[in-house]
C-alpha cells in the first residue's frame, strides 16, 4: 500500500466529520505519495528528533497525533526549525500523516483509551461536535486523592494537579490534551470530577466555586498512549513495521 492509498484508508477509518472546524490534519506532507509503506514511525509530535530518526531509520512515513502543519504557511523558507524539518522530509521522500481532533473523538480513539486507562465504566460520548471529544463515565473509587493517585500511576505522569471541590468522585468527565475550554460543559453534564491534560491556574483555583473536582494530568501523558493505536492500525491496514517514538523532551526537575 502506498502513502496516498493509506491516507484514503485512514480517512475512511477516521472520517473528516469528526474533526473540529479549526483543526488541520490528515496527509500533510508527501513528496512521493506513491511510495510504498514498509516502515512507520508513530509519535505524538513531529519533532526535530523524530524527523532525524525517520531519516536515519529509513522510514516511509511518520504518523502523529498533533498536526505537523497546523497554521497556514505564508512562505516556505528554511529558516525556522519546522520549515527546515519540512524540507528534510520532502528531500527524503518521507510522508507525514497526522490525526488530531477526529482521533480524539473517534470510537476507540484518544478519549476512549484515556477513559479506559483510568478505569472508568459505562463510558459514553458527550455527543456534539467539539463536545464529542468529551467522555462521561463512572468511577468506583470515590476518594479524590486515591482516584488522582491512580491516574498518576496509570498514565506514568510525573505530576498530577488537583482542584478539590469537596465532592466525592462518581461521575467523571474526560478530555485528553488541552481541555480547559470544556470545564463548564463537563459541569453542565452533571460531572462531579473532570480529568484533562491541561487546565489554567485560575480555573483550578475556582474548583470549589464551580462545584467540580479538577484533575490536570499532563497534556502529553493523557495522549501518548495513542501511538499504540497507530501501531495496530498500520499493521492491520498495510502490514507495516511500526516503531513508537517518544517525543516528550521536557525535563521534569
């Protein structure tokens, strides 16, 4: 299967209708779209190190969660790091495919996998576009500290920040990645606890006033598990050999 054919299969698996209107994902770079896919590098982010690994390892494509190209390009000059990487990928004929909010929302995607990792039961989608990334489920661990500690361990996150509203944990809303815009929606859906990757300081301080427990578990750590999904999909669709690349390069002191 070549890059163009693989991208079409992925669009069938993860339809564009699931994508948020502001998002940009799919086949984002392919100087050789007819290149046969034998080796795939799966990563959360297309970093400089990921590009170097793809070139040195003879990979045919990189598949990522966060879009390699997100904002419109007004020019392409190899001055910035991202544009240097773009030229390197083009010169080496390596394709890049990214699947972002539609994979957050898809059945079995990022939000579902996160809900499973933190042991929620009876999980359902919130439904609307934008809100379809949210999941609602129930926890059998009602103590907030115990529940938060379990999340830290399950995600192997170095830091979990908790805003305690004083409520026991029962009905939990989940959003992978940067979920600060969905706090009010989570509360309106009856959740007593909200788990996401990133919240703001001010929102965390208002947990008690808003009447909802807030748990920030790290953007990277709430999403990194999706590389395993990529590995399975690439094997099933085209039998490709897939290597998972850890793109997190921030030191935790």
